[in-house]
C-alpha cells in the first residue's frame, strides 16, 4: 500500500518544523488550503512527504465540520488523533474507501473529491483524486542527515479498540497500528541502517534511521 503523505497537526503554527530543520532535514514548499482554513509546511523524501498542518482561519475551518478539522487541530483538548494518513490513489484502494466521506474543498477542481475515513481516535485516512499535483522532482529531497526512503510507519494510538479497516491496511503495507498510552508517530527510514533515532516531543514524532 503506497503512502502519498502523512500529516501531523501542529499546536504551535508549524514552528516545530524548525526543529526538524536543525536535525538536518530540508524544507520544501508549503501551501494554504483555501476554504478549510489550514496551512502547512512540508518535507519531502524519495517516496512520500511529511506535512505539518495547522488551522490559520478558524471560521473557514468551521465549514469542514463534517470531517472534523477544528476538532482534530485542537487534539490536546478534544483527544482526537493529530495524525493523517494519505494513501496513493490507485485502483486497488477503491474498495477500502467505498464507505468514505466524499469531501470537496475549495482548492480542488469542481467534481474532484477527497475520500476520507474519519474516526476521532484514529488517524484521518484519506486519498486525493489524481489532479496533476506538483511533481516531487521540483521539491528538495536531499537531507544532510541522510534520510531517503520511508520503510516503516507505526502509529501508536490511544484508541480503545481498532477497526477492521486498520487491520486491512496493515495486511497490505508497511504501516502498523499499536495500542498505546499516548499518540506517537514512528517513522523508520532506509530500514534503520544508521542505527540512530531522534524524538521530537513537540510533534509526537520519532524518527529511526
């Protein structure tokens, strides 16, 4: 199962990315999501990108009430998961999203939707339509710390029980879901060949490489 990108909601307007840059990562382009009140900073790798996301316009974010943008962005108070997992739009993903919410934000062309499976304790699981988005080749993917390819993803989740959906994703991917006392995203790059790790408490993120 191919990952397009993973997001983490920021409680500090994306300032946490500065810690990632000090670690040795290179920042790519960011964007504002018109109509849903969010903005991001992004870091690109060989096979996916990491998005740090926050709400900059709460009034716009209210228009996305059906998918819980505000609730997820205020995860410290609401106890929603701060994570989102975007899977690549491929033919074999259609069954996975057959009961998803079809959400059309202003930044997508008419008739194009984001398919979203949302559960407050789980990551937002979603896919974009094929819209000819900016090619990865135009983004910086070379990092001083040497990270290249994402090879394993583990979501530690405070959920009381897991859905059949998560088991389906696990069976067909490098993605794992683990019950935990706290929400934590663990990303392993390049099979951990360097034997090192770094924790970013401000983002509930661990990087192994």
